[in-house]
C-alpha cells in the first residue's frame, strides 16, 4: 500500500542521509523531492503547500542544522508532518455502553465497498464482545440486500431486512424495534449509494440519519480514487457532519492522496482502512504507524497485533520450547504456513518489518512453492508429520505420488526442514543466528 509515495519519499530521505552535514540547500532539495512525490501521489495541492511549508520551516531550524545527527532529525521532521496530516492520533468509534443501542450509519458512493465494509466492521465489533445487527437499508442497488445477508451468514451476525420493501425508513424503524426487543447493542445501517453525489442521495440519507440519530456517521470512500475520495468526503460532511471515514481498497492504493488529504480538506478523521477482500481485512487507522510505513521504517506494532490474532501466548511459548529442543515438527511447520497466510499478503507483512521494504522483493517469494510444500506435507500421515525421521524411501515415493511431486522435491523439503530446525535451536541460544534464520526462512 502507498508503494509509489513510499518509494519517492524514501529516495528523498536517502539524499539527505548521504550528507556529512546538512545545509539550507540540502534541505530545500530534499523538500522539493517530497513536494513532487506528494503531487504525484494525487495529494491535494492545498495540502502539499501546507506540508512543504511546515516541513521546510521546521527542517531549516537551528535545532536541525546544528544537530549531531541532522539526517535523522530531518527524517523525524518529515515523519511528524506526515503524522499530523494523516490525523495525529488514532480516532476510535464513539459508541455507548451495552445498555443503550449505539447506531452506526454507513454512507458512500456505489462501488466504494460500503456493504462489505459494514460486514467487516460488524465482525470486528462482535469479536470485541458487542452484539451487532446489520440493517439492509440499501434498497436501490440490485442484490445489495442479498449480498449483506450472505455476508451476515459468513460472519454469524444477523441481518435485518424487509423483503420487497422500497422504504429505507421503514426498514430502519423496524430494526430499531428489533434491537430493543432482542437486546442488540449496535445497529450498523447500510444505506444506498449512487454513482455520484446528488441531491436525491443526500436527501434520502439525511432522512435516514434524522430517524436513526446515529452515534457514528461513517463514509466509506475508495482510497484508489485519490482526490475524488476527498471531494466526496467533503460533500457528505457538509450534509451529514461525518464523524469518520473508512478508506476501502487501501491495500491497492499505491499513491496515498486520499489518506494524506482527507483530514485536512474534509475535516474528518480516518478511523479504519480496508486491507483486502476478506471479512477480516479491516484495520484501525493509526497515523503514526502509516507514516512509519510510508518512510520505509516498518510497523512492528501492527505486525505483532496481527500475529496475536492468529496465535495466543501459550501457543507461542510452546513453539519456543519446541524450537529450543529441536522438537519442532512438520505438523507445526504446516500450522505456521496457515497462520502466516491469515496475517495477510506477503507484501503487506514485509512492509511492516523494519528494513525489509525495498530490500526484499515480495515477487521473489515463490508462493506456488509454498503451496506445493503444503501439498507434500498434507500427503504425509499424522505420524510422519510428527516424526519425519520415519520417512524412508518407500514412504517418500508414496508422498510424492500423493502430492503430485517428485521424490527429489520431497527430499529437498525434508533437507530444508532439518536445516531450519537446527538453525532454530541455535537461535534460541545465540542471537547472532537470528539473521541467518530469517535468510533461511526466506529461502524456504
């Protein structure tokens, strides 16, 4: 995500870091590079001018030019400005306690991913202990109600709909009654979108908002549309007084114009970002973490949080003990493949690891080989996965036939696994082996 912007800003940072001392000219040249990078990223011209002006003013200050490490200080200035323009601090949903039903109203243009995002948020809130009810009030787009109902089944969250109804106010009214009766603490209302902002759309959603009296009025905007998303946010904010924005398709946004402009231009904080097509692909928006990713400094906190979603502390300790005693099995190996896949795409994981972005090409990681190795392991018996020493010549032939591979490929997998297990054991005793292990894992 934001790859193009990240690459340009990283280059600008390198131009400074290569200097023994920083002068006014160095700073101006680097800031000019940043200006071009922001304009290419489709950031609003108004925002670019503010960003460049503030960065130049602070980066040219006496504290920077006389610093012992001026290059690092310059990076900090740029990072701080990015955080400021992205929204300063994380803005969470403002929901009421469980005894009172909170209402979240979703708005957006057609094709922005509004319905899917409503389901993603419902899943997230359910996982946090709330009891959400999805409300199918988009009665304009064909199959919108069916789509929400299918998503509701997938995430095990009920959907309130009135078959054949053409009145969104009636749907919302009945949903409120149901929420009170069945003790739902959160209503998430999916409303109709249009291909463009128009009066009919605004009048309808305003009427729904007046009836529902939502605690949160969330706009779902397509991050890939750049400044158009910003203008849509401003238009909706003027009529609805939005409390937040969710940028969908953020994982595909290589430019970053919407993320960097929306808070300044529309005056509305970004609360979540959509990072994929799956229902679990919704992340809280942390300005400081996104700024860190843009500058190629990684995002370890988000990486750890993703890992925690797929593995608990007891499991982590169990794996650590297995690594230390060299009892890590092919069954454990297979489980880690599956857990890593749940964390997201290879590129999204790499950009969270400091120093990896730009140094490791995700395209060089052969996902087909990983799937092939999974097939080989799945062709083994449970006993063989737990003790690969049992796998002799005849078993290797059987495993090769069952996985559609050759005996040579089975042999190679077992050799790599043995080598990795040995590296893991050494790593737990000596930290200098950690880098070697990372390299070995990449090769595997």
